[in-house]
C-alpha cells in the first residue's frame, strides 16, 4: 500500500465518519454499537480497498459494512445465526447500496446535524454533551478534546465514559428532537461546531498544522444551523466567524509549512468570496440587536479583515470588542487574546501584566507561553523570554508550532530584543467552554 493510497483512505474514512456513525446510530440506537460498527468497516476498508479499489460510493459501503459487522457481532453475542468464519460480506456491500441509502434517509436537513442535537441531550451536563458530541460525531480523539477543554486526558476520558453510561442507563431517545428541544440544545450544538473548527484551524496534534477538512465540515454545519434557525443571530454569528477565519487559510503557512503570523500574511491570498459571505452574515446578525459571543468574535475577525494592511488594523476597536466578550463570556483564553490588542494600544508592559495573571489556568497552554515570550522580547527581557519560549516549545503540538518557536529562539539569540508583540499571536478568538 503506497503512502498516497493510505492518505486517500484515511481522508475518506475521516470525512465519512459523521454520516456513517449517524446512520448506524439511528439503526441500532446504541452509541457503542454504532462506533464499533464504523470502526470494523474502517478496518475492512483498509484491507480491501488497496487491492480491489475503492467502491463507487465509499460512504454507502461503510454504512452497509458497518451495519452488517454490528449485526454479526450482536448475533455472536446472542449465539444466534453465527456466520461462517471469514465471511465478512464485503462483496455484497460493494454492490448493495440501496439499503445503505435507505439507512441514511433522514427527516432532518442533515443527518450529522441531527446526531449533534441527539448527543446534546439536556439530561446530560453541558460539558458532557459537548465532549460526547465531539467524540461520537466528529471523531476527535480524547487528547484532542481534552486540549479543547484545557483539562487532562484522564479527566476527559472519564467524562465521556460517564456520558455514555448515562445515555445507556437513562434510555435517552435517539429520535430527532422537536422544535422546542432543538432550541434548548442550540448553544451546545453551536459549541461543538465551533470546537470542531478550532481543531481544524490549529490542530492539537499530528503532522498537519491545519486540518482543512474539519474546518470545511464545521462551516457546512454552521450554514445548516443558520438555515434551521433563521431568526436566531448567534448561528449567523458563528458561521460568519468561521468563514472569516477560514478565509485566511491559504496565507497562514508558507511554502515550507512555517507559520505566517497575521500581520505578515499576504492579504491578496485571503478568499474574498468567503469574506463577503461572512461580513454579510455578521451584518444581518448584528441588526437583530441581540449580541452574543460568536457575533463579537466575528466582529473581531471582521476588523482584521477590513484592514487593507496590518498597520491599518483598528486595535482599539479590537480591544473594545474583547472587553465586551470578557463581560459576556469570561474566559482566560479570551483575556489572553485581548492582551495582544492591549499590547498594541497600551504597550507590552500592560499586556504582560494581564498575561501573568493567567498563569494558573493557562500554565499548560502553548499560546500562553508563546505570547508571554513575545511580550518579554519586546521589553528587552531576553533571559525571561528564552524561558517562556522553552516552555512553549515543550507544549508545541505540531511541527509548525515547534518550528516557529525555534525560529523565535534563534532570533532572540541573534538580536536579544526588538520583537513585535505579535511574535506569537494567541489562538484566534476562542470562546470559553465549561470545564
């Protein structure tokens, strides 16, 4: 199996997971069975696709093979109708797509969105709703979800396990919720879509710094939320935020895969169509005069976008918007992001005071140490900056992050000071999530 084949199969399985698991869950009405069925289908795809070639409809193939594998396992457990050894039904699965399509029918606008609303059940605490949806629907790993919540992996694994147990014990319905229930679960579903985008925008592990497929899936779901809730401003604000952030994707890394900071990006490479769509959505949301966290974050992204060049950025406006976000949704990450604007408006010393006050909640956060190191460089405190960058390097999650910190350390060794306060930008406009 060539590297290209492995990469294509891995990408296909990742993209298919949400719809396949959603279809299997609707069929079996059991989270573990749906997940196990998809995992078995993925293993069989890795065995058969390189030799036989991919099926015409990989998603339908995975749904049907996952369904058959799960049924076989249930039969074995019940000791009813065991299949002959080695009969995995793959040949039939490649042909019989009608049943798979039937399995994947939905009364919802989108089956993945439907599954998000199912996982975000009000019987679960909000943090468990979001964690469960990220694991089941989006397929993020436990370490990735733990980093999104800024908690330990063991604690997150226990949280997800408790959520599954609670769902199983309570016999929660897996039917599509009604209008009232959808409204009650909107905040949790929005948070899942937001965190899914965050993981794509700045990956928390692996070889890729940006996972474009996750960003695009989050934008697709955000658009569907807008269609499902046309009178609610926050889904529009969320969609606007994601579009404005993702519009910069092509300019965020150079040809060597190195991080290009916002102030150094070639703005002609930003996607104008996505920017125009995002600005229109934001303007429509703001006209409803019900300001929420996503609208404020989108307004911050829009302020960057509207600047023809970095020097034209209205940092005072960004500081004001972050102050509003802090009041509306207090979070150490929001304050960390605001410190970048404060450095521009009131200087690095004021920003450093804000950052140093966050050491307890953010001591294990890469961007905390990176931004702190940049501020210390600007203040001429070279030794302190080196220590901060060393802490950041130890927490780097991708090769691009690590390479960027090493570049700053090299620059520090050569010059000792004079760095911009944007030496390392805090992670773009994260919202706070319950721990």
